[in-house]
């Protein structure tokens, strides 16, 4: 049975996945995004905090029977920053940067707040979320034959930038394969759509192209096969499905897919797989629109150190059809 996700959870994940605040020294600010309320302990080792909570939800009937309805939620988004010892820039400046970034993220994602794209940007071998491996056969994700990529190869997956991770194998009958594990943050029962994407190409003595599949952890099989035919130029290959989604999100929250050369090596000429980018996009059942209604500065100056705060009022909605 599917579940509807809490609007505050959806908005929190949207902000967490997209906030990119650059400090004056060129580094990225370390910002915690969580539920309400501000936690002074969260400032230890962090540059700021963003909190999200529901102020009110109104359930509206859109026709007389009441079957078609719309839930409109008023959400509070707060930016919290305080002065840090030896900080390179003031808390006021940093608060302004974070508030502007909240503005940007909500505006740019207002028509798709329930979609989250997961990729390997800024990750390496120390990642506690997404993982990438290479291998020579169509094995299960837990098979010992998979070898984790080096950090230098992880970096080649960060974006669609023509920096490609390459796997080349020359054993007779071996295919060049990459395994990707994406750690998703929503409950599996809230998922309403899933898309796995690979950008790259493959070659082998028996032909060119890439085959991509997703792991059904319930059935214990690879399925949803999609293929590409490119040999020396990037080609997008996507696996998209909207049914039986919990079977593709395992107990630890991972979605697994692999891409391999469609053909194998003959023992003399290698099979070669090049990957420029890989990602997983999850759509949840929940709000399908959100936007900023207003915002204001609400600094707390009766405490020391001062806490610089900006409060946003955000509106979201979700449509549903229910039985009579």
C-alpha cells in the first residue's frame, strides 16, 4: 500500500539536496537541514542551520462529491546563523547567502518538489551513501566479484563533463560492467516513480552498445533492461518504471543498477565501457507544487551570541482522488 509523504519531509529533502552556499574563501558552507526547531548544538562545526516545519494544512473539496481534493500546506522555513570564532565572514553575510540560496532552490524546483536526483557529485571511497563498483559479469550487488572504484574514478562520475570512468576487460567471455548503488532518503512505500540513468558508451569484438538493468531485491533478479548502441560517443540510457517500486528499494534504502557492454571480450580484443555520468531520480507521492509566499528577518538579539534568523513562509499543495 502506498503512502503520502509529509510536506515538510519533502521540502526538507529538496533543500538538503540542492543547497550550495559558497563562502568568501571559495569553499562550500556546511549547513544542516532538518525539522523544527533551531538547535544550538547544531552550530558546533557547522556554518548554519535550515529548519522546516508545517504551520497549517487546509483540506479543500474541489467538487461537490468531495472525491477530488487539494491539501494546501503552509510551511515554515527558517535560516539560523550565529557568529563563530575565527570565522572568515560575518554571520549576517552568511545568513544572507543562505537565505538567497533557499530562495533560488524553492523557485527553481517549485513545480517538482517531490522529485529528487541522486548522483555521485563530490563523493569518493569514503561515501556513506552512494557506492560504485566495477566487475566482469552480471552478478548480484552482494557478489564478491565487484570491486569498488578508486576516488579518482568516482570524480569522473560527478557530472556530464566528458571526464569518463573507463572499465576495460580482456578475459574471454568477460563483459565490462559498472554497478551503482544509490541511497535514497524516502520511505520505499512513498515512491511513485523511479528513473535510473547512465550516460556513456561501450564497445566489444562482438558489437557496440550498453545494456542497463535494475536489481529487484524481492525476486533476486536483474530486470527492466534497456540498451544503447553507441560505441564512441556518449548516449543516455534510462530505466524508468512506476510499478512495484518497493521491490527495487531494498531494506537499507538502496536502489541498485548496473551497466555493461552488450558484447563480451573474446580474449584478444577487450570489452570497454566508458561512463560519464550516472544518476537515480525518485518521485514520491506528495506535494507537487511549492513556492515562497513571504519572508522576513527575525533576529534573536536577547541571547549571546546573537542568532541571525530569516523566516520564510512557503505554500505547497497536493491533489488526490478518494473513494466516496
